[in-house]
């Protein structure tokens, strides 16, 4: 990061899996990292339910206070991947749709807005701040028939990233999106992960022959947070083993 002082990053959904790997990778670059989870505990940790707009706003306020008044990098990683078959009741299907968009897209938009507003008021030379959104291959390829809402939310996150990049590059605000494919974020290992996603057959659609590892996504996120050149702002980076090539 270009700031002389030790920069601070807020990483949502960083109590486990991809988010935990991202937090550790950014911390290894010399950042102070504030971690977020629904029930997370510990130093430099903030618990908040991103399904609640009020808690999302409080997450930002608490993180800024913990950081001494400024967040330099925001990584929107938190999300849910929950099925909502179309043959559910109308009320259930709509509730799941709203929950998915609230957590996967609207909370990221809410935090991004707060970050951009801070960076516009308190610019740093040469870079004011960096935004990294963890989207998904589903943004471009779509997802299963039970996950219309997830694909729509991730497509919205990519579009939001591009919009922020175009609107605020002149103010030193950089924005990047990362689109992973299947990533083994389980605690048990790849065998259990494959079983949870329908079995080893899904590998037939991945030319690399395996799903991604959290450390791979984390390496990309840390690069965007710390080292990506300003001219790269607005980039969408794929990490799907060539299962979808744009």
C-alpha cells in the first residue's frame, strides 16, 4: 500500500474459509486487519449480522474506531450460498431471494458507500483507498436452478465494482472484483467439499482438474489490496481453473 503509516484493512466474512485466508494474506503484507464474522470474538474482530442494515452500519463505525479513524482497504468477502428451489412457496422463495441479495450484494454496497465517502473526504496521496469485492464465476456463467438469487447478486457486485472504479479513479480510489469458481473452503478437506457440491463429477468441468484453494484466492486479494497498479482499477479477475473463460 502506498501510505507511509501502517494501513488498515477491513475484511468481512473472515472468521473462516476464504475470508480467513484473505485476512492472513493481507496481514502478511504489513496491514493491520480487522476481521468480521457473525459470531467472531477476539482482538481486532467485530461481530455483525450483515442481514441487518443497522448492524452493517455499526460494523463500519466500530471498525473505523478500532482503526483510529480510517480504513484504507475494504474487502467485501462475506456471503451466503443457500438453495431456493422455484417450487417453494412464493413467500419462502422471495424471502430467500431478499436474504441472499441483502447479504451478498446490499451489505457490500452499503460498506462500499461508507468507504468511498470516507476516502473522498480524507484523500491520501497518491491513493485514497482500495476496494476488493469477492464475487463469483456465477456472475458471468450463472448458477444452478436453485441459485438464481446468488448469480444475480454476484453479477450486481461485479457491476458495482466497475461503476465505482470508473466514477472515482480520479480521486485515487481503486476497485477490483475477484470471481472464484468452486473453492474448497471447508475445514474437512477436498473430499467432503466435493461431496457437498454433488460429488467428484464436478471436476470434469474444470480443466485444471481440481477446485481452487482459499490460499489462491487470498493471494489475488492481497495483490489487489497492496500491489495492483492503479491502471488495473476496474479489473475483474477470474480464478476458476478455466471452467469458465471470458
